[in-house]
């Protein structure tokens, strides 16, 4: 059973008042969408730039809602004593306050995950690791913002033992606000890179934004897990966090075996485990091993034994669009990284892609779309990425669109073919004749590049390679 609240509880938690109707009996869950509201749910009317949830109060009433939580206003588009309205100063703040109250009522161990890239992968690895031995609840899809975090917590079953929350941001202060809702016991900062530099202007600001997680945690204590050797990140974390910190080093993980299906690696002893332990994960490359290390450290800190951790990690599967391997009818392998991308994550993906132990196919094609939110550094960072690609063992590099063409510019002079395409149709036309069982294609770009459409076009009909 997920969160339910009686009217008295809502008023006490939110500081609201009964503005209309009678005090109803019973308790209900909180819903923000009248399209899927159930009878005896409370409807919480949120508003944004393009919508006003108060316009749907009639729909909530017709659906049988217990009542509604609304913003203080002179009047409302429904007046019915059988439909109580609880007025609050701010409905989003009320939503978050209810989530925080439920978090404390259930009182699970809470793991918060943030970073410039790899957040979702790390969150999913954490979920796999914990779920092997504990009742685990996690953020779904993109529920990692001011609304999504509250929604995730309110959907948490009452018997949850571990809550894993992904924390995203687009500006300073946002991770701090999310941390105040979830109050993690273990805070994971996967990394800090140039993603969002167009919004935050500098890597220093990006590091400071990520460390808001630890700054808020420091008021109640906990454990920090830093998944990257980054001097700026480590220094900032140390300055704002006074409790225990576990920091990745090159010696943290020892690679034992790499195959197209998995990576087998060893993690050294810690105060919770007095021996080196072996783990296996369906993932490849340094950045994904860092993600796995973060999950292992979080689980150890929460008292999970290494045997259970290893069993859970083996059940991890990549999320669609984040490294999923697809096999087209022609036999070509397509690596779907189309969900999102930034310069750092592209480098990480390419390093795994050119590893012959992981992808033994002799013909390798990299398709890159626009990398967004880089601000004034957009052209420069795209060209730098192209220059970095020059010495990689590729068959061809194809870029999509007017922004990504700067990657092609930077790659000029490479030993492989460089093709700057105007659109996805041009990429498809260039690739189709080359797609055989000897070929492998990596497709990556920011979400706005919509390269998932190219993936779907190239691999239809296709089957997911379930062995990876």
C-alpha cells in the first residue's frame, strides 16, 4: 500500500485549511492527474506555465475523488459541499511536504543518486543490488525533478526497506530542494562533467550544484559515495560534508574478464567486508564499472553482504536507450545510446565500443547527434570531441544535423571516413548498404536529437540481444 492521508493529516502536514465542504471520512492517495484518478483519491491541483490543474476540479469530482488540494484563491470552478477543498499556499510545496512526511513514516534506508551522466544507470544498478535481499522502491523513468521525486516517494509501499531516488537539476538550488524532500542516508555523486555547462556557466558551478546533495545531508549525517577521481568534486565534497566519504580511485576495481556479454571484476576489502570480492555485470567500460562500484558501496553501507550484492548485480540490464544492444535482421548490431548524451558520456561510450573484447565486429560506425545544453561552448566542445575521435579505430563517423557537424569538422584528417549528414534520412541512406553481420553501429546524442527514431528505423525488424 502506498501513501494515504486523511484530511486532518493533510491539513497538519501542509499547513492548509478546509476552504470548502465537509470533513470527509477515510484516507486517500494523492493524484495529480484526473485522467487516471481513482475513487477516494485526493486530487492535488498543480499549475505550470502552460496549464492550471484547477481547471480540472470538475473532472476530479466526476471521477469520484475524495476531495482536492488547491492553492489559496478567491473562488474555485466547483462549489459542492460533498467535494471538500483543502487550500494551501502552494500546491507543489504541499505535494513535496506530503512526500517528505511519507518518507519519514515508512523510514526506509534512502540512497540518493546524482551526477552529470550515469545517474539512471547507477540508480538501476543500485535497485538490482538491493532488490536481491531487501524490499526496494526506485525512481521510475524520468521522475527525478521537483514533481517526480515527490511522486516516487508517495508511490513507495509502506513495507519498503530501501528507497533509491534519482536527483536531477537544471539550475543551482534544485538538488538541494530535492534532497530536503528525500533526505538520503547514502548520497552518490557519480561524476561531475560539462553536461549543463550552458546553464551553469562553469564546471565549478556544476560541481557546486552536485554537492548540494551532500551539503543538505550534512545536517543529518550519512555517507557520501564519490564515483570519480575529480579534484574539484572531491575538494568541494570535503568542504561541505563532514561525515564519511568513500571515493573512487583507479585501484577501487580490478578488471578480471571482459566478454561481449559482461564484465567480471573484483572490488577490494572495506570496513564492511574484510576480503576482496568478485562481481559480474552486464555492462562495459570504466564509467559503467564506476557506476557499479557506487552501487556496491551503497549496498555495503546499508549492511548488504557481498554475496547478495553480487547476485543482485548480475540481474542488472541496461535501460532502453542507454546502451541496449539490438540485432537487426541483417545481423548488424546496433548499440542504442540515443536517450541522451554529453561530451563525457560520448567518450565513455566510444571507449567501450572500440574494445574488441566487447564488440568484435570489424566494421564500426559511430553516429552522433547534437549534444545539448553546452551554451557558448557548444561549437568548441563538439569540435574537441571530433579531435578526440581522430585516432579511434572506426570505419566511419557520421554526424546528424547542423550542430553535430562540428564534431565532423574536428575529426577531419582521421584515418576513418567522416560523413556530415543534414538529417537522419541521409544517415540512413549512407548506412543501409553497409549493414551486415560484420558491422556494429553506435548511435548517441542528446534527447533533443531524437535519434531513437533512427534506431527504430535501422533495426526494424529487430530483436533485442538478450544475452547482453
